[in-house]
């Protein structure tokens, strides 16, 4: 009895597997164009989503970096005209470091909390020129950020 049930189960399983296989082949052959079209559409949609996320992430990271750099610069630094006129920078340190008068002027504007764009507008130069002067000044002062450059300039007597 157990033997008959086992044989009956095996034969039934083989018949079901055969029917499933033929049905599967029929579906694949009959609807192959639709299946391939759907597969291509899914691949292109996934690629588009991935590419869109990758592009927008880069822009967000750049924006965050700029915001972080702008937040580190003091927003309200007192800069009365009288103090700037009465203050004389330490020319010995300035010559030793090789800082030009234009670089010192830009460093003073950075200390007032101006952005590169605002400095460029005020000095009538391009923003790239301001960035170049900033990079050279940072190198000469050994600073990695704007706040470090301002602090180092004050320590050396270049800024009030």
C-alpha cells in the first residue's frame, strides 16, 4: 500500500512538473516580445533612477560643503573704519611670509566675514582671482580654512 502511494505520488509529481514546464514554455514563446520589452524598460528605469540619484547627491554634497565653509566665517565682525585706518600691519611678518598687499587686503575682507563673491564684487575682480589669492594666502599662512587663516593673521599682527 505504501509502495502504491509512493509510485502514485511520483507519477503525479512528474505529470505536474511536465504540465508546468509546457505551460511555462508556452507563456515564454507566446509572450516573448512583451517580456523582453518589460525587461528592457525595467533596466532603463533602474539606470535612470540610479543616475538621477548620483547626480543630485553630488550637488547636495557641494552645497553642504559651501554652507559649512560659510558658517565657519564669523558673520558679525566689528569693522569700523577708524580701527582699520589706525591699524598698521606687521610688515616684517608680511615680508617674511611673502604676502602681497592684495593678498593682505583679501585676508582683511575675509576677516570681516565676506564671501568670495562679495570680495570679488567689492574689489572689481573675478571670483576665480579671489580664490587664487585666498589659496596662496592660506598656503603662506599654513591654514586649511578661512577661520584658521584669519586667526593666524591676527597672531602674526597682520590683522587688527
